[in-house]
C-alpha cells in the first residue's frame, strides 16, 4: 500500500481498511480507493479521483512515468469505497510549484517522444501555469492520438473548452464539449460548461436546460477526475441565476435551496436568498 506523506486515512476509512484486510478475496490483485485531493474552506470535497492503493507483491507491478506516476490497472481489480484525504498544508508565500512542468519541459527539450498519457499530463501542467496556447496544443495532440483512456479523453474535452474560452476561440467551445459525448455518457462538468456557453450569449432558456441536465445526473460514476461542485451545487446555483433572468423567481428559489443542500454555508446561497426575498 502506498500513501504520500501528507495523505490521511479518516477514522471511517481506517475502520473500512481494517475490515478489508479481514475479508479481501486472495484473488484480488489491486484495490483502488477514492482520493480526495482538494477541499473548500468548509471542508467539502471539490476534487477527487480513483487511485490504485493496494497491490499484490507477487505481481511485481511497477510505477510508470516520471510525473504523476501510476500502476496500470491490470489484473483482478477491487474498487473499494475507502477514501484517502490529501491534506497538504499550503504555504501562502509559495507559488504553484513548477517541478512537474520543469520535468516535462526537459523531456520535450531532450527530443523524447512523449506518450499520449505524458502529453495529457504535460497539457494539464501547462494549463495550471497559464500557458494556454501550449496546453491547447498538447491537449489536441493527445486527443488526436486516439490512444487515450476514456476518462482522460472526456477531461481533455472539458479542459480544451476552458483553453478555447481564454484564447478567444469561442467557435471551438461547443463542438469540443459535444465531442465528449462520443466517449461516454454526459458528465456534469461538461453539461454545465455548455450551460455557461449559452448563458454567455444570454440564451437563458437553453442554458437552463443544460444546467438542469447537469443537476439531475445524480452521483458521478467515474474512476477519473471528478470536479465535485459540478455534481449538484454549481448547476443548481446557475439554474437559479437563469430563472431570475427569465423572471421565474419561484423556480429560482427552489433551485437555490437545492444548491444549499450541497453547500449550505456557501456565500452565494445567502446572497440569492436575500435577493429573492425582495421579489
């Protein structure tokens, strides 16, 4: 089993792990666990993924890639609901680390051909550092390879929509978001971004339909990266905004309260309540 030095097993997760040790089928080769990597100011999870955590020694699994190392999910996999929490203490004086980006830049400069997975994570690092044009190049290169994992393909479509917006390539935003549907069922973050697309051009009725689709998708069924706020909170808040624009304040109040069920302490909830009370 691996953990980073700043990873924590909450009490409930520890109990589940101890029980798993008693009951795990010996035929299992890899056990995955949920990885909650980011939290909001109230401790609510905002970003999660699924990672391999327990591996059978006799299988001699090896880590792959110099950055964002992983062990391929090959063999008999057991997907557990145990959660690992990443509890890095941020240094307010520390800017976003360039360590990973430097490694990829050095690989690129050395002439090494990057694998599709390396292209994907290089693009993510570039995006996180505001290098939008180069991030777009590598995201597109990754997607064009046709060799990406389905979850990374969907995440790339979402990320490209963000890049295109920043770069002013508005005509590319909607097609890349719709392309994500060719890989798997709609994801809340993608549907929400389509809602933002129509909201931006003041097509509030159409935007509302996409926000409602996102809000009604239920819990995420994905072992890739999950942007938690898109699965309930954000699309309901945006539905409230659209209904206000359309003059439907009763529906706006309903959707604001649905958003409150996910994040009752969010500042936007109280702001909306005060505005709606005046209506």
